[in-house]
């Protein structure tokens, strides 16, 4: 089979000029209808949408037919959301009609016993016969901000909000529930997603195919939620060739978690230690929670990478100086004593309680903040900044905006945590687009993630780089 | 010295009938004035407030004097917020005037070099001479919801919100910054605090004194932020005698964190492993982050304790079944297979995807949720519940309210996480007073904390209980 052809063919899942929703009807609580509604009413998808149902009736303004064979215009993508037992026939109908891309959202396949496995093998057979690409089954489908396409069932009107702030992160998600949670969370974050795709049982298209695809589009960061790995060798070999950041959170680290995952999306148990070591070798950053899937990427999209591990902490709260020092050491980052030149400069600024690292200041005007940023970012012995100042005056917001610009200028990152309630942090982040973290732990973790990506990126771009170039 | 007398005397820090703010003036940015303003304007403190300043002028409607000696009525509490160098004389003035309780908010004492240490020893000497109790120096003071008293400097008008929802948690905080963060965070939580006290350099009143005091008032949970322990033996011996939950987050776990803490609030370095082991022996629950100081207590105030470690997980997202199974195992909790009787009952309910543990359901009506709660809570082989259902319909809120009541009836706790954005969780928690956690990690951790407290409580109430009664 021609690999290049297969790869490029994924494009139609994300940007189809026309789509047929098989199983969309006007029956109450029909899930297919929610897809039609989303495309036509919420997000104003520009392509044509058809509905297939027993009555052949129109759904939410989409022309209806009783069979795929009755479609009069060519269709690029089919979305099937019917009971599992009738899915194989619809797949064959699509193949016969020349529809090459199928999203199967229905569940009841290899994740559900022998009958499910039999149905799935029927689908696999049809796909082979017609050379079709299949996404799913047992998945939520695809969302693409650029093409304004989304076939997630059950979408609510607020989904349009994520289309209003396109971002750089593409998500590969082996669970619809996690996808919905991420979308909701991104609504109060700096950026929405770039694309999101739910892979479910991944009978054909899997995370490795999508990593390859996202390596060629406008994606900046690839973030993945996995319940199990089907073809580990394929995944790792693909990841090694991609130098965009790849972040993975995997459930099923324990026997109990694996058992629960297997009843959710079909797959095989895997050894977590093996996965961990393979990730390290392939340059995949392993995340520690679902939350990190939406909290960490902003460090990579909004800030330069952390090229070494020497961090200057700057705080207006002595407590957070101490708290963050613990966190940094535990995360493998260093908190070096500042050099004489920097300490001398800091001593000249009024209101600095502590000119060592962590630098601790009292109530101070905006210029003091900016002067300290300048001193710390220009220090050659410092690789990045951890800012922990509460928003005790509105000007702190302007000061943080300026810091983001200074970081670009100095090509050094800052992780920012404002010791305020999460409610306040969310509102400031959303309103001002500042890459704020929810907790001190998250901010420190983001520095560690950034440095891990720096090391992977350098290794992938120049695999023969000598070790002594390592600054950390 | 009479210990009983000293103990009961702490009451005047929290519920003084009159207070003098030494250093409150009408100068711009005067911090003492913010205390007067808070007492008179924001929280409507019922006692009398006086101000001491050079001009002897009234501040925010509080009568002003140039000296403590000029006060014409007896005063129960003095709050000193002046430059450090004049503090000792004011302390002596208070002693001579018969004021027995002094909060010293000024900094510049033993946390700041030899001159600071000298000033602090002058204060200690005066306190001894007059038999005064001193809170601080270098602290933020006291907040008491019941007596509507608060001498935090820099308080903002919104502080009145925490007075509108009194709670059961009393906080002992060795950092003003952390206190402010906690207050702000509690505003979107189920409960406000009961009391909060900032101990700073703790030259006299320390965490052990306050634990003893909170053991006798209406406090349900004692939560502590420490940077260092002055008298470890006193703390641990007190903690052993108190069976109310004591939660501690301590910074300075690493050498770097300790160094930063010492420059913030004066103290001695301590070995973290020693502290850890002492906490375990004294029945102190050690927290892992500042965030846990406000997120964990609601599990103890709103839910019965977890008497064993056998948890049933109930989710409407297969992914969160797997994710939480990992977290539970990692937290030392068990996810037992349900017994035949429970599985049979669950099988009879429509829409249950998985009748094993985790119990996984699809879209279901409210009664299905309630029926499943009943089955799981009444199962004798289950000690508690982990509910992970997204708020996909408004009725989930009612279902969760009912669950809180059922937990009381069955004397078993439920930790609740709704896989929704944190913004949504905060808003539902605040509006409906439901004990929701921000993340799956927090919910699982809360179960572990609850069970740890159960074991400590049993041991303290009945130190000779036999080991085989342990259900975990």
C-alpha cells in the first residue's frame, strides 16, 4: 500500500468540502442531528452537509436521503453514528459510492465482546477492499478550527468560542470525554486548539498517523491522551522523526487503570515502564495528568524554550520564594546564587528585600518590576525566570505583558504564577491572553517541560551533537 | 507560669472588645489606616477602635491619640504597625498601660540581621516583664468570622464576602501572602474560614498554642502553613492530644527552600524526614501544596470520614474510570471488584456500560444516578464513593446535592469531581455549595486524606485499639 498516498489522504478528515451524516434524523435525542446542528447553526461550516435516515428527511436544514446510494453529488467524508450492527453495511455502501474517508462514532465494536469484534473485522475488511481510511470506531470525530469543521456529537452552542481563538496545539484524544473537557478548559486559556481528533478504537488511523499529519500542518504542539498503544514501534519511530513538541498523557499506568481502559476503548495492556523508557528515547514528553494537556502547551507556544536549567525566581511573597525553591529542586531545576554583577544592580533598586535568588520585593512600582526583569533576563548565568507576584495592583497585568515581550527579546522563557485565587487567574488569563499558570506547581512543571523539549529538539535536529554542549 | 491562664488568654486576640492600632495615620499609603478602614467600613466590627499616630488625629472615624498613655478607656488588644526601631517602646507603653495582648505586624526583627535580633530581644524582655502575649512580629494578624474582627493590613472591601459564609476551618499561617491567597480562594469554596491567624516570627504565640486554642473553640479542622518549626516537641505533643484534624503544609523541604524560608520568617532549619516521621506519630496530616490548604478541608467538613480504603468509582466517562483507577492505586486506595449482589442490582438498571468497578454509565436520567448511589453506598464491602460525572445536564447538580445527603445517611463519604473546566466547577461549587474538587487528582487525594484522618482519630480517641480492627 502506498504510504504517501495514505498520509496525505488524512486531509479530508479535517477539511472535507462535503460530508454525509449517516444516522442523523429528527427523532428526539438523535445524536447525528446534533452534528448537523453544530455544522449548520453553531460554527457555520462552509461545505455541504447531507443526512441519511430511514425517512430520507432533511435534518437541521441538511438534505436527507434514505441511502448513501441516493446522494447525487460526490461526498468527501462520511460520519456514521448508528447502532453498531448496521455500521458494516453503511461502510460498504460508502465504499461502493466512492467515499474514501469514514468517521465511525458508534460504539459496540472490539471494546464490547465477541460480537463487537466480529463487526469490527467486517469494517476492517470493507476498508481494505475499497481502500478507505477509517477514523474510530467508538470515537467523537474531528474538530478543525481553520476549516471550521466539527463532527463531535452532542456539541453545544458555546463550542463556537473555541473557533474564535485559534491556537497552535493539535490534540489526539482516545476518549470523547477528555476531548470535551479539554475544549471547555481551553475556553479560559490563552489559545483554543488548532485541531482535535478523537481516535477511539483506532482500527485504522492511529496516533502515529496523526503525529505525521500534524508535523506537516500549522500545528506547533502535538498533545495526546492515550489509553493504550496499539503499535508501539510505529508510534516511537514516528515520534523520533518529529521535532515539534509531542506531549502524552497515558492512563492505564497500573493494572487497575489498564483493566478500566480496556473496557472503554479496546486494546492491549502494556507495561508502563517500557512505555516510559520508549517515550524518553523517542523524545516524547510524558505528562502527569489530563490537566497538563491544556495547561502545559502554552509554555511552548507563548514562550521561548528553556535552554538550560538555571532559574531566577522573582516574587513579592517570601513564602512563595521558599515554596517554589522546594518545587524547583524537586523538578531537577537549579536556583543558582546570582553573580556579583546582578546582585549589585539589584541592590541599587529600592524595595528589594532579598537580592539573592529568590529575589523578593515589597510593594514596588511597575518600573522596579521591569528593571528586575531586565537584570535577571540579561544575566548570562540565568536561563529562565519564575515570576510569582500576586496581582495586588492592576499594573501587574501590564508588567506581565511587558515580560512576555522581553522574554522573546532575550530568547529566555518565564513561567508566571500569580498567587491569587484560581478564579482570578482564569479571568485575567482569558481577558488579557497572558500565559498564567493555575498553581505554583504548574508553573515550575512548565519550566521542566520546556527544558525537556529543548533537549529533545536539539537531539532530533542534530542527533550527533556532543554531550558537553548540554548546558543542564 | 500558669499554663491554663496563658491558654485562655489567647481569646483576646480573636474577640477583643476594643483595639488600638499603633501606627495608623492619615499619611498616604499608611498600612495602619487600612486596618481601621477594614474594621469600621468593610466588616462592621462591633468594638471600639483607636488610632495612635504623631498628630493624634482620628483615622477612618477611629479616635486618635499621640500615645497609648492618653487612652482614656481600657483597651484589650494593641496592633503595632510602625517601623521596627520604635516597636519595643510601644510594647513597653502597652505593658505599662495594662494592655496584655499585642499583635506586632511590623517586620525587621529576627528575620533581618543582628539589629533585628536585638530589637526582638527587647520585645521579648518587655513581654516577660509585663506578662503580655505577643503575636508576631512580622505577621498579618488575626481574622475571626464570629466576632467580626480582622486586623490584616491591606485588606480590600471584598473581604466582607468571607464573613458572609462562616466555615469550620481555622488557619494558622506563617506568611501573610499565603493567608491572603487562602482567603481569596475560599471565596469560591463551599465555606469561608472559621478563624485565621498569621504567626510570622512567632516570638511568643506559636502553632502549638493555637492548635490548643482551636481545639476548644468551634473549629472543625485546623490547617497550618509552616516555614519552620520552632519547638518541635511542643508542637507534636500538642498535636497528639488533639483529635480534630490537623493538616500541615510546610515549605523548606529542600536545602534551597529552607534557605529561602529563613530569610522570610526567622527560624532554624529542620530535617524534613524527621518532620515527616514526627507528623505521622503525632497524627498530623501532611499536605503537598498550598492549594491543598483550601481544597482538602471540605472533604472533612462536608463528608463523613472514610473508614476503610475500598472505593467504588462511578463515572459517565470511561476515560475517567481508567484515570481514577490509576490515581487510586497510586494513593493506596483499593478499587475492589463489586460483589455479586451489587452487580446483579446494577445489571437491572438500564444504561450501565460497566457493572464492575469503575461503574460506567451512558447518558442516563437522574433516577439512574440515585439508584446507583444507593446500591454502592449500601454495599457493605464499599467504604466510600468517587463520583466522576460531568455536568452534562443541569439535573446533575440536584443529583449531587442528593448524594451529599445520602452520604450522611450511610455515614460514608463521596469525593466528587465533575470532568468540566475549572471555571465551571468553581461557579457550580460557589452557587450550590457543593464540595466539588478542581481535578480528579484532588478528589482522589481527598479520599486518602479522609482515611488518614479516620485512622489518626481512632488512634487518638482510643490509643489501645487493636490493630486487627483496622479495615485498611
